[in-house]
C-alpha cells in the first residue's frame, strides 16, 4: 500500500496521525483553501472533492489515511494551463455563486454527478432503473446535487451552469 496520496497531481505523504481528516490534510497541512469546512458533519457539501478522477466524496467525513494510493482532486486541481475548468467558467457566466463559499464543493460535486450519469448510476428519482442511460432532468439534477447547500440561494445559477456544461460534454 502506498503511503502517499496524489493530491492535484503531486504525491503527498499520509499524515503520521491516522485521525487526520482528508479535509484537515488539505486545509491545515497543505494550505489548499479551496475546499471549505462548512458543517464538518457531512451535511453541507462544502468539502466535496473528487477521488480517482470523478468519484465525489465529503472530505470532512474521510480520514486521509483511507486515500493512500489514490488521487484526490480539489477545486484548485481542476484548472489547466492557467484556464478555468469549463464548469468553473460556466459558474462565472451563469452567476452560480454569490459569496462563493459553497462554490468549490458545488463544482466538484457536479463533476462527480456527471460521471455518475455517464456510468448509469441511478438516483432516488430515476424513473427507469433498467434504462441504458439517464438524462439530466430537472429532478435528477436537483436530487443529485441536494447534498450541496448554498446559504445565499444561488441555486438557479448553479443549475444553469451545470446544465450548460453537461450539454457540452462529449457523450
């Protein structure tokens, strides 16, 4: 088992203390401030990050040691060559944020949600569990993003940004 975690493309040693959460490793040890500590109980989604490319997790509920040998992507790791990730750009264009506190978690969660749709992972509101693909309907979007809260109420802009980005993704 590798005793490093690949975070945004760089190998990072697993903390000596096995009680360190992934969120605290990111914020307190690595000084990556994009991932936010909201409720620290897994209820708000502000700490959402991606594991192994497109699996979303709540980093406040994960021990860093659990992700040894895995790749973790935070919002800082989404941009490439100085350009925003297309979903980040869509958030800007659609006013998908106000204070911005929830935005990193919203963006990482949306990327993970889109990967779930591609893999055919059903949600609570998926009508046909045997269907070969799942469309991003109004209800699917809201159900799948329901674990990410926005205190400012920027949900319309968030949804519009996700729909635009999802529509531009290659099938």
